[in-house]
C-alpha cells in the first residue's frame, strides 16, 4: 500500500472521530471478550481405587550357614555370588579328629556288646540253679542286674557311635537350601567353632521374592470402615494384585500377589506391614531394594474422575473445584477427593452428574465470572 494513502486513511479516521465528538456523540464501546476455559462434563462411574505404599524386598528363604563342629577349614567348594543347590557341599572341615572319635565309639560299642553277651549268658545259666536252690536268690538277682546294665551300656555305646557319625557328617558343610550364596566369611585355614556358631556364608533364595510394604494403621482403618459402610466393593478375584515401581522409576514387568497383613501395629511408626510375593526369574529384585507398590483396594461406586489440574485446595486444606453453571458463571465447589486413579482425582462428593468442571484456564477465572466454555482437549 502507498504510504500517502495510509496517511490519508488515518487522517480520515481521526477526522471522523473529531466530528462525532463535535456533534456530541460518543464512539461505540465494544464489551470485553469473555475468558475462554476448557471444561469436562462429569458422570458417576465405578472406579477401581488403588493405594501406593513404600516397601523393601526380602529373600523368600535365607539360610545362614554356620559351623556345627570345631575344626580347621580345609576347602571351599563354591564361588562367591553363584547359585548353589540344596545339599551341595560348601566347605570341608578337617575330619581326622572325628574319624578317630567315630572309630573309638565303634570299638566301645563292640566291647559293650561282648560284655552284654557274657552277662546275659551268666544270668541264663543261673536261672535253673536258683530254681534248684544251688545258688542263692541274691546271686541270681545280681547276675540279672549285671545283664541289664550291660544292655544299657550297649545302648549308650550305640548313641555314642551315632553322635560321632553326626559330627563326622558335619565336617561336610552343606547348603540347606537352593539359592545364591553371598560372600564367604571364612577362608581355608580358618578355625571355626560350634560354641561360637561361626558364620561361614549366607544362602538366599531369590525366586520368588517377598516385598514387605508399610501402611499406616489409619489408612487400614479407613479401608475397613469403607468396606463395612458399602462405600467400597471388592474388585473381584484379582483384587489382591500388586504392581511394583523400582528404584530407578521403571515398572517391574511381573505382577505380584498380596500374602497377608500383619496383626501388630508398630508403636514407633503407627504402621503395619503388608507382605506381597513376586516372581523373580531373572533376579531383577535383590534383597534390600527400595520399591513402591500399587495395590488395588476395591471398586468405589458413583464416584467422579477429575483431572488433577481441576482440583485445588484452599487455605484450610479443603479440596475445591471450579464449576460452570447454566448461566455460564463460575462457581466454587468444595468436594471430597481422598484418593487418585492415575492422573485423576477420585471425587466422592461435591459434584453431580453433568457438572462442567474447569480443567483448562483455571488461572484466568475467579468465582462469579462469566466465561465461554469449550470442551477440554
């Protein structure tokens, strides 16, 4: 456009405005544009409620392998950190003293058996003699008592042999479970003692894996009360399903099951322990890891899902939502939103079917303002 023409048009507009003013007329005033907000129309629905709890992983089985006889460790039969089988020999303790003790016990047993045979034969010979009054009753009673004592000595010798064999067996330190063995606490040449219960190694079964979760006793009471009042329904056979989030924020791919809830409240923390069990075939979970678990609690009937951006809290901590009425005015509603589902708040009361809740542009409006509504994206 030519610059000269632009100047002429501007001058004309100014002149027109001055002319209207000279005639006593005011220029037209356009009303300000209504603020535009995105809304969603809510409807009641049955919503699966979940709770997220912190916890730590624990091995399914833990066996502390300790010395059961005194002696020098001669050999270690595993590599630290590898998987071992139940019954596999982990250490060999010098068996020489226990072999000697076993042989001595066996010799004592043989001697006791010989003495028992002689005593029994003597008692058997004296039996007809006492009947014929060839010997006194006292002599016969002594022979019978000696035979009984000899039999008892045989039993004691047998027990000594069994004890010696058990101790000899304990020189082979075996793994009581299948699992992964940790750091060896002793080396070949170390002296171990049964009186000290010397810890030699620890074996842990890592598949499956326990996850011990911590829930406040207040939340537990709330859940039981809501089930009793009918606010929550059971979510079916998979209600006890549990999912995990690992320390790095990634989801654990396998689902677990709830095992039980402890019956004792920790007096220092006011919490109870909930135990879940997870398959762990690839040993992703290791004992002592911090995790977060999501447990499905039940179904909440006639609740409303509202995106988290649509729910705010006032200075007293009450949850509130901005609702657009039929006259396009913004109303502030106090609601009850005690839990979440994904990125949404579960609103239990304070809304009704068809309410239009502001979820976009909330920062531009205040209660009482008239707004233009569009469907939220």
